[in-house]
């Protein structure tokens, strides 16, 4: 079983705008729709598309619970979310214009999670997670949710000896690295923050992180990603595609990568599959969709190059 944990879930509201999004003018919305938000929930949606058994954990506000659960049902995401009374799940506004230069995202901050619901999540993990399972913690921390609480979650998972993947940032990512989880996926800026802004080549950061973490991926946006496993470092290229909405692309990468690991695929094949699915995602208008067949057609356009003295292309 793969458990995803979304501490700060969201409802994404997509708004398509005529022309180019411009300040100091009226930008007219031609179409709007609700979509699933929150990185862990995006990962669950991706896993579901791959046919991999998973359960989404986290919190949900009571005030707009029906809307959130309707979106989860539409996306076929199995979930066990703890309800925070008199709270609303945050909304994130995503604007997509006709300039095809990517999306603009404005995020809500979310609600405070009660100590009672935090402990309910801890007890659930303690009862259900086994050493055969995977746990993916992804996304931002809700207001007032301390790193100590995150560390409590990580401690339970470490006690269970399951595979722990974290797509976090800031102090939460630093805590995950300190506790030596199994997988992290920061971007360049987030990786730099782990070294307190020290001037350091990105590949040196990758190497140092790889000394603590089994699987490290540093995303480079349109330039692909760097990855390391077992002391060996790689660059993964991505195909050139027409970008519509890049929101959720990193979450699809995580879902695809973890799904392949769970299926016992090797590291290189898992990277190639993840990069291809992520590329398919950015061609779609909403925040969750991607096409597995389209992704497979990208395989031949993805190059994995081992870096360092053993510099060569992985077939």
C-alpha cells in the first residue's frame, strides 16, 4: 500500500482568460472549473491512474467538505481525511491565459489543524502502516503546524521501517533530510536553502544530499532534473512540449517515480517514466491530468546521462 499524506489540502480553481494576463486592465474569464489541489492528493491521483493501490490521508475542512469530496470522487481518489470542524479547505486560484507561457497560481493559506486531528493521523499511521508500505508526504504545512509535529509523523513512519518519500520545502524539508528519509525532490532554490545560502555548485549539493538520502532528485524545470542513487549522479533531459499548465507536474513526477519503484522497476526506468509523465502533464489545462500513452511516446526523447568520470548515456 502507498499512503499519501497531505497536511494542507486545497481546492484548485482554474480560470482561463482571453488574451494575455495583464495588470491594470480587465482580464475576462472565459471558463472556470474546480480541480483537486494539494501535492499529496495530486500524487494519489497519479497513483490511481497507474492502477497502484493507495490511500490519501490528511485533513479536510467541514465548511466545504461536500465540494472537496465530490472532486475526490470524480478523480477516483480513495481517501481517509480527518474533518476539521468550522474550517474551510483552502482554495488556490490558477490563471491560464492564451499566451502559452505557463500558469499564474495564487494560493490560500489553509486552516489550523487541531491537536486532536493531528493525533488521529498519528494513531492511524501507527495502526496501519507496515514495513512493506510506502508513505509520501507532500506539500506545504498548514498554519501553526510545527516541524515538531511533522517529525512526530516521520518518527512513526521510521519506526515502521516503510519507504518514506518527501516533497517538502523550507524547514519541513530540512527536518526530512535530518531524519534521513528515503526520497526527496527539491527544486534548485529549495536545495540551496538546505545549505543556508552557501555558494555551492548544484552537483555538490546533490552529492552531499545523496550521502544522507537514498534517492535525491533536484528538479530543473524545462531543463529536466539531476538525480542521484548509490553515489552515482545523473542528468535527465525532458522533451520539448507546448506548455499549458505546469501546476502539478512535479506531483505527477513523484507519483510516477514511486509507482515504478513499488513495481520493482530499476532506478533509470523509474526516472524515465516519471520525466515522461511530468512532460505530459504540462501539456494539459488542468492541475491533475496527464496521458500515459502520450508519456510513453516521449520515452525516446528522454536522455539519462551519468555524470562525472563515468560520463555516458544510459540506454
